[in-house]
C-alpha cells in the first residue's frame, strides 16, 4: 500500500479549506489500475468515455471475454469483427477509435510502457492526441491511473472543477484556464489534489 503522507501534508498546508477537505475525506487511497501498457489503458479509457462507471465496467467485461478474459494484442483487436465489438456495447465511433489505437500500437505511435514512462507529460499528450477520438483528458487519465504520475491536473475534468467549486464555496465553477492556473500551487502533487477534489463532499 502506497502512502501519500507527504502529498497530504503538503496540500493540507495550502489553506484551511484544503486541510478540512483532507481531514473529511481521510487518508489518500489512490491506486493505479491493472492495465500496464498504454495501449490497454487507452482502449479502456475509450470504453468509459461519456458513460457511468458501471456501464464502462460492463463493456470492458464483455470485451475481454472475447479474448479469454485478457486484453487482446493489437493484431487480435484489428482482426475482431465490427459486430462482435458492437455487441460489447462500443458505439461505431468508439470502435473506430479503439481500432485506431491498435493500429497506433503497431506502428509505434502508441509507445510501450517503458518508452511512455520516459516521456515528459506534454510530449506524451501531444503524441497521443494525434489518435482520432483521443483528447487531452483521456491521456491525462492514462498518466494518472496507468503511469502513476503524481503531478497531473486534468483541468477539463468535470469532477475536479466541481470539487474545487465546492471546496471554495464558489457561485460558479472556474474555467479550464483558471483551474490550471490555480492548480500550479498544488504541484508537485496535482494528481493527489485531483483525487481529493473528486471526493469533495456536496
């Protein structure tokens, strides 16, 4: 079990609001997801795009069942019939996106885990958003949950923005630009700050 005491101490010291939020939520129990390869994590992220968590879980479960309950290789995914993927719950657009990810994994656009770990944040984002259907937020989720980077702030994330609004009792939520600016003071633990904002009590 990873301990995030340094991060929580740092964030608690920012101001009373942060100290109260961390005391209310309790110790950080952030855990990475089991997908090790960026290719796998991107496919998973696409399954969850614009869906409730349980719906995404169901799609991934049906998807993995096609391949004996494990992630397919990019070649296997490309060879899978459209109708089989549609039956998992993927939309036509998402099928196009995950096939594009598989293609990117084969042609080197989607880096392997070792290469991804060595790449700076912005370089990795700029590379992966070349994939159709993959935006900055999706790559940020990859960096948080797969690569376990501790200083990522998904400024487009609804939960982060709304959490900050509640934290500061604001009339309206800050813009992406505002949250990115405000979040500079949470560095080098912006991932952990995001984790707490996701849990800010209503």
